[in-house]
C-alpha cells in the first residue's frame, strides 16, 4: 500500500518488509530504484517535476522523516537510509554485494575495512550536469566489482537522478538506493543524534544545535513542508 503526499507516492512498509523486498529483488532479474524520502524531498518535488517523476518511478519509496509519519496520520512507518544500510552491512539481505558511491573517501575506506560484503567504493568527486568528471571510470569500476547493490550518497535529487540515469548501464546491479549522509554517520565521521532525539523525531533540533548552518534545510522540513501539505488539503 502507498500514501500520496504532495503528489509523491510513499510506501507503507516496515523495516522487515524492506529487508524482504530487497532480498527478493536480489534473486530476480529486474533493476530497482529505492529512495528514502524526507520532508525536504517533497518540498523540492513540489517545484521540480523531473524530480517528482523520478520518485514516482521508483520501485520503493520509504518514509525517512517523522514529519511524513505525522502528516500521514501515523499510517507511514519510518525506515531510514541508515536503517536500510545497517541491515545490508549486517548481512540481513542474503547475497548482497555492496558498492558505495559518494560521501567522503575516508568514510568509505573505514566501512570497507569493517564489512566484508562491501566489494567496492569511491567518493566520486563533484557532479557536473548530473555526471562525474570520471563517469566512465566509475561505471566500469562498479561493473568490475560485481556488486549487485549500489548505495549512493550524493544528497537528495542528485543521488536519485544519478541512479535513475545510470542503473541500466550496470546490468548486474539489481538495486540502487539513495542514502544521503549515511556513510559519514556509520563510519563515525559524523555523530548521529542521540537515541532519545531519534525516538522523539527531533533529530532536526539536535542537528540545528550542532550545525546552525542547516537552518535553511530545517526551515524547509519543519515549516515549509507542513504548510504545503495544509494548503494542499
């Protein structure tokens, strides 16, 4: 089942459901885009039709934000990019071979030393017109790694568009997932908000205290998003 918020369809699915679905896809032949949607995604999609179309094309859109849970009348269940990545790294999707793209090279190197099912990874560098300067080299590196899942950490819009544009070029990959800043959190480069903040849905407040420069992002998620939903209703 799905719920539509601001024209974007979001799946009603729990963490175990995501594990089951990705495990099934790894045994199949088709390719799938997975997104982890938070309120900022929907604010952007509200004014960016191309991005909205990419989200609605995805095979699975999980709910990665308490704002979405609340606006859905608590029908949606929160499953974050960090949740999915942790389950992948800990072997809960049998046969998963992971390639990490984006984030910092330091974070990728730390994770590769810790988890044997990561078969390749690189930060990629800067994007220009949706492509890396060494785009062909990256595609070939993913192919040679024999990865069947790509985790892409380029930030919203860029990561989803990159997967959407390039997944078909890497035939052995079954699933591409946009996961934001997950590598930096799991490697310990950035500290995750304490569990009490996460359980209360107040990660935004912790991040604002620690990184005041995020005020623009917080404003869009906490103020602009609910206003857009109320106006739509």
